[in-house]
C-alpha cells in the first residue's frame, strides 16, 4: 500500500455513496479526526489510484501532512484565497472545499506542464470555484493589498519526502539550495505585498531544512511587516521539537516518520494593521456582458448559481461570478473548461458530473452494479433506446458520475 490517506471530493450528502463505491471494490478505510472528508486507507485489494472512485474524481489521494497547510490557513466559507504555487492542486482542491462554491480560489502555476496537470486535476474533481493563472509567483501582477488569505507552499528541497523519493538528497545538496532560498524570499515578499492588513498567509514546505523553514520565517518577520500567528498542534500528527535558535516559534515541524507521512513545515503569518472588510459581491464588468453567451441546454445542464458559461472562440468555460468581478481583465486567467460550442449548444466534457441534473427516470442512466461501471470505463457500451441527446448523464445509485456519448441507441464512455 503505497499511499495511506485520501480525501473525499463530493457533497456532504454523497459521502455515503462514495464510501459505498469504495467498499464495493474491497477498500477499507477509517475517518481522520482532523478533517471530516479525510480518510486513512486500511486495506487495498489493488492500487487506490485505479479505483472507480479515483477514476471519476470522487476521491483525491493526498499525504496527511499535505492536508495541514489549508487547514492552518482555515479560510471561512465564501472567502477568496490565492494559492500562489498551486500545482498539482492537492492543497488547491482542499481550499476549494473549505471556502465552498460561493467562495473562490485563484490557483497560480508558472510552469506550463505543471499548469496542465493542475487544470486536469481540477477538472477531474469538478471544483468549479477555482480559476487558474500562469505567472511567476514572485511577480504575480495584481495590486498590492488584494487578499485576506494566501497559501504559499513554496518550491523547496523536499528533504521531508526522502523516504518516498531518496534522490532528493542527491539533487538538493546543501551547496545547491542557495538559489532556492532566494526564490522563497522573493515569493514571501510578493505574498506579503498582496496581503491585506490583518490578512493571513500560510507558508509551508516539505523539507526539514531549517534554512528554508525557520530561517525564512525569521527573515519575513524582520523584513515584511508580518507577525507569527501561533498554530495549535493537530491531533493525529507527531511533531519535532522547535528550532529555538531562530525567532520563529509557534510554527509546526511535522515528524514524517512518526506521523506515517511526509516531513512538513508550516507557519502562519499575519500582516500588521487593522483587518479590512472587502466587498467581494460579484459585479458586472464590461467584457462580461460582451462575452456572455446563453446556450440551449440540450443536455439539461444544471447551471451552478455562482457563475455562468462563456464562449471563447468556440470553447465554452465556466467562470465564477467572483472571479469575473475581482479579476475582470486585470490579468490573464482561466475558468473550468466545459466543452465545445457547436451551433450554440455545448458538447459537454464527459467528466463534468457537477453539471448533471438530479436523476430522473428517462433523463439519464442509473447504474447500481460495479461490474457495469467497470465495463463502461473499459470500453463497453450499453443499449439506451429512446435517447436522442448527444450526451447522456449517468449516475451511481442516483449520484452523478459524468456524461456518456450516444450513437445509434447505444451509450458509451469517451473522453474524446
């Protein structure tokens, strides 16, 4: 069993069905006390990543330590969060669940390949309240004092992952981490400038190197008008002793070996000054009115109330209202890809289960057998008489899974 923890990515009401789907394939797990949607894997008949639940993005495999930075930031419902170094999106996804669909996460990733991975993971998990940007984090181009909450999980030497990735010690020797430490300082400085007075910034790494951890926090407190917010210890996690030679107390240094996870460092910083209230109520902007396009929902799309569909050169995207209002055309950003526009109708992406309507007889395909699901994702087709749509929503015991294609009264799974 190579990975022992995962997160459910579904609505509260669908948790029992996702767990039932996992149990039906022989997986056994137990709750994790620090987050209601986290689970510890107890038994796996095969790799969890090959499960049906993982295939449909209903779970996300994530190291226990990696779940802690979003929890330490703890953004409230409906808030806006900047995730400055986001890929592959594990913490981004958790932030999206914490703020809820009426909140917003701006996930930034400068590397094109890693950005593609981030977008794919967000699409698979159906987190429509996230938008992505591609800028060097140290040059993120919004105005200063723009955010109440920022997560800064910086590029690091990764020494805390040595048990799973022994090569990191050879790649990031002590004489090679100078440029990395300089980059971390630049990222911290930019994050501090983007933070509103009273706003919170969580800095995290997966390394045990004090120069990338406590030393950086000490530098930030001395130079960036920030102060440390003490972090309480999370139950179910073991910790190393604080490095008392640095003025960076009340931070968390996770003992990876004792915690059955990666080694991690987490610090919470707050910008000095009185907390400001931001009006994040979505507002119409000029380009929104010009771009917005209403589509004939031949697929009976369940359009979320917190955003709209937009047509960009025959590609349709879902854009959250808060992103349109806050970002507008100030910077380049992208919402969730929905599908292609063909004659003012959306040819929907098959993984967008969030846009499927509630199940009704004769309006979708409801499946209750694991064997049938496995057959579909393995290339088999089913007879679907009387269906005239180009796409058919399908369900596991009335829980949406995605969209099937239709051809000559047969339906099948295809991502093309």
